[in-house]
C-alpha cells in the first residue's frame, strides 16, 4: 500500500526547516552584530579614557570587556590595547601580565608577535634585562622572518653580555649569522667579530683565535678597515702570547738570572741580567704576519695619523699595540744577541788603564745605536697613542727596562786590576758611564708610575715600574708611591735627543 499523499508534503517540510535555519542564522548574526556594536562602543569609550589621560581606567574597561566576550574573534585586540593602556599608566607588571595572557590565549594571532616584542621592549625600559633578553630571543626564534627579528637578536646578545651570560650571547650572535648572514654582510661581520671578542675576554684563547681567523677569512678584505685592523692586532697578540713557553707578567719572553758579585764588582746593588727564552717559531711568525697586516691596513686606510671621527676612536690603541709588540720582538732579539767582545789582556799595571778605557768605550759604542733604535721604537708607540694611557705606560716601562739593563751591563764589565786603588779607579769610570742611563731608567719608570697613579690605570707594566723605582732609588721611593714628575721628567725627555751619548 502506497501513501502517495505524503509526497507533496515533503517540500513544505524542507522549506520549513530552511526557514528555521535561516531564522537561527539571522538571530546569530543579530547577536554577533549586537556584540560587535557593544564592543565598538566600549572600545570607543576606552579610547576616550585614553585621550583623557585616564590610562588605568582605559585598561580596566578593556579587560572587563575581554572577560565578558572572551570568545569574540577580536578579543586579542582588547588584550593588546589593554596592555598599551597599562604601560601608559606606568603599570609595567600589569602590562606584562596582559601581554603574556594574549600570547597564551591567542598564539596564532598576528598580535602575538607584537605582544612578545612589546614585552621585550617594556622589560628593557624598566631595566629587567634578563626578561627582556628572554623575550627578544623568543620573538627572534618564533618569527625569524619579521623585520625586527635581527635587531631583537642583537639586543638579546647585548643584554646577555651585560648579565655575564656569554654562552647565550654567542648563541644569539651565531643565530644572527646563520639566519641573516647573506642578506646583511656588514652586521654579520660585526657579529662574527663580537664572538671572537667574547671568547678573548673569557680567556678562551683557542676559540678566540679560531673566531678571529674565521672573521679575517670571510671579511678580511670586505669589512671596515678599523674592524680588520683590530681583529688582526688581537689575533697577533694571542699568537704572540701563545708562542712563549714561559712569559713574564709584562709580556716579555725572557727570564731574569742573578749575576754574582764577583762578576759585577762595581755594582752597589744586587744585579741580574735578562736572558731570552726562545719562542715557538711557527706561532711567533704567524703573530708577526698579523702585526704587519694590521699596519698595512692602517697605512692603506690612512689611519696612522689618528682618528678622524668618533667611530675611529680606537685606531690609535690598536696601532700602538701592534707597534709595541713589534718593538718587543726587536727587544727580545737584542737581548738574545748581546755578546761582549773578547777582552784583551791588559795586565795589571798603570799602562793597562788607557787600553781598558778604549775597550769599554768600544763596547758601549757598539751597543748604543741599537739601544737608541729600541728606545725610539717605544717612543713612537707613545707618540701614536696619545689617547691610550695603557700603551703610553707600557712604552715608558720598556724604556726604563732597556736603559736599566744597559746601565747594569756597564757595571758588569770586567775590570783588570785586583788592587784596591786600581779597583776604585775602574769602578768610578764604569759608574760615570752607567749613571746617565740609570737616571734615564728612573725617569722612564717614574713617568710610567706617575701616569698610572694619576689616571688610576694599573696594569702589569705600571707594577713593574713601581717595583723598579723601589729597587733603583729606595731612599727616594721607599714604597714608590710618592713620585713627583718634575724631578726626573727632564731626564726622560732626553731619550729623544740622545741621552746615550753621555755613556761614551
């Protein structure tokens, strides 16, 4: 049995259901429109509060609206704007809390990225560098393609360095190189150099050397001359230090050996001599190569005359450092090559005095030109680093060492007579030739000590100066802490006009 009369009713049922669904959709759209209008009205009210300077009230109004309509598709905007108002109301904790809520509730929102960056900037503004660095790092890792990502990594690296988080700072810089190296070569070069500097400051010389070498390999002809100069100088210094098996605190690869009283009968103080320690040949030659490269960069960029603007302020420091270590290289070679000529047989009578005096004069004359060149090389360091107290102090210390060593060697010259009267004559002759050099040494050490004291700039060289003043002039400098520049400054200036002539 068929119930055909039901068939005409089916279209009416479908129509009824369609009408009901349309009515429901219309009601839903009406509700959404009502909510939309309500939100717009509340937003406009919040904007009016903001314009009136009632920032806290603005934030509270937006938070209340969010809590009432959390499911609305634009509620992320409510949270973001509330955070802006909290920040303007000088309520950073509330602003941060609101931004974190936005990040957790709406991780895929376009405003989530802005919220992280704003939170980082807010922590930066209130000097919470730990939280700022963390937020910058989160932003850079989640949104590496955003325009601000590179700057975020750089900021995070700076704050990590300030906090002593060196491992994290290096990771941020390496990430910047990996992500943006091809697009931004200038900043990539700076990041690579910064990594090397961090390792250098930490005393991790192996990693520092590798990082400097990597920088010079990639950017040795493309980055700015100042950075290339600094990297070459720093790498040269690391290699130079590594080349010495047992270097002193002042950097020289020498050792001090005592001289017996019988070998220096005319000396009134305990004497010693410097003996060179051979450097590792390969490392030393590599260091020299980078020192020469640094000077070549400086000459090519015409930087030797000094900085032309604020950006070049460190030029003199690095040129001075390179010249100082090259001068040290020559000084060590001089120490290692010093050999007294064989002493003739003078006899012991009065007739031996004149030939002995000629022999002594020949020894002093033979050593004077090289000693003068060494002094001039260190004076050149001082002349090119007027803004660098460090290298001025170091250079003055070396002038003191050179002249003190020369004066001591004069007192160690062998004398022919063993008779009391003759002995006194020979010692007076040696003392007269040694004294000007000793005065110059005291003048140089005094300049070094005084400059370090006045500038409150202690370093290994200034400590050497202080110690030697106490040895050479114990009556004048019992603790080497009362040095007055005028007393010996004239003697120090004579280094430029040939004090060594007085030793003849």
